[in-house]
């Protein structure tokens, strides 16, 4: 977009979203056609000049939030109406995540923020309004050198730094070392030790959650191989957080890949403010596994994913009641 058009686009977007003017009124004020105004507003949105947050939540979403928060004793759960289809509701999650992070930054709630990996966390930056916070530090929680640029955690915190003016620290190491011996060598490097120390001192952690399956992001970005994912799945894994693969009970499975993760240990952040932003058709089991680990204090997800999680909670409760009823009948018959 040319400089003059960019300025006009910003002005048209301001009059529309902030001023509340109709496109006809904006066209009259700027002396342009309505078609031109429509195009300028669309271009402003596509160029990232417009960041829109909607305050308030639909009643159905509130009910889902309450049930999920109560079941896992979360500090909070945020459920947003799903606005995009497909396996991953990226726009929904990114907008909700940006809204949360913007509030944290505006209120000055954390000076050191640890950031995980994934498409959702990367997309959040596109929805985050510019807010100057040079006193804040963003630090990656895992190795930032990957085979595929789309999975690079360094890019996430680098862009966060551009939007906020905050300091940015990344781990100069691969996400997964080739062997445990290689990992030990890497962890002995002073540069990496300093970043790990800063990560452990973070006041807030924002993480993504990975699924285990054919659509796994780690597989599509070649962060892991099919063989490695098959091995962790055979070990009972259903989800991943910060390079650790968990079973449905939230326990880290016995798999070599877990030992090779160059990332902050889960025990180092347990009990601290850890917020997960995750959703999608493939994610309910993975999200529930991470929630079962009791690592997460807050969850930001979309309505479709929340419904799937609540359906599983309710199905589990009914199964438990049926089993208890059968046991009671058996006890009663045994006394006859």
C-alpha cells in the first residue's frame, strides 16, 4: 500500500471504527467515492492497521467457561465464539489471546513474560495493538532453532518486541537435541544458561498445546518425525506442552523425545501463572491432558473446542455414575 493510500486507509478506518461514521458519511467527509472508502477500510484491516476487541461474552460461552474452570479449578477460563471453521480456529484464538495479552501489558501485570511456541501464539501478534512497554522482557521457553521457519519461536518473541518495544530473549538451541548427550552439552553453554535463568524468573507464562496425530503442527513443520510421534503415541501420549508429551492423566510419558526437549522443565513453572491458548477440532484430548497435569492456571479457547471438552466431561461423569450404580447393585445382591 502506497504512503498516501495508507494514510487515507488509516483515516477511513479511524472514522469507521472509532468515530462510528457510515461509509457514506466518511466518503462525504473525505471527498471520495463510497467504493473507494470500502476498499480503504478493507486494506486497512488487511494491513494490520485495525485491531478490534469485543468486550463481553455470549451467555453460552460463559456457561462453558464456568464448567471448565470449576472442573479443573482454574483461576479463569475464557471462551470466545468460534468465527472461523476448519481444524484450527486461528482468528478466534489469536484475537482472544491478543485481547488477554494487551490487558496484561496495559495493566503492567508482568515485567518478564515467558512465551511458548505454535501457530496460535505466532498469530496473536497480528491482532495485538501497539503498546509501548520497553520495561517488559519476553523470553522464549524452548529452543528457538527449528528446521522450518513457520515453527520458529524466535520469530514470535521478535515480533512481540517490535509491537511493544520490549526486550526479547531467545534460546540459541534446537527445540529438540539429536541426543540427550547433545542436550547436556547445550545446557552447559553460558548463553543458554542465562536465558533459562530468565525463563525461570518469568512472572507469567503463555503457552500453546500440541495435538498428537496426522495434523500435528510439529509433524507438518518437521520439528519431529513420524517415527518420533509414533513412539510417543505408543507410550500413551495424547498431547504436548513445551516439548513434553503427556498421557490423558496429565503425566509425562516415558519417551526419549521428552528427554531431548531443550525447554524449561514443567516442574520449574508448576504453581506459577501459566496460561494456555489453544483450540481446534483435534485439540480437546490434548487440552484435557494438559489441564489434568494441573500445570495450567488459565485457558483461552474457542466455543466449539470448549463444547467438545464439556461433552467429554459430562460423558465421563455419566460413565462414572453408571459404574457406581452397577457396583451398588452388585453389593446389594451379594448380601442376599
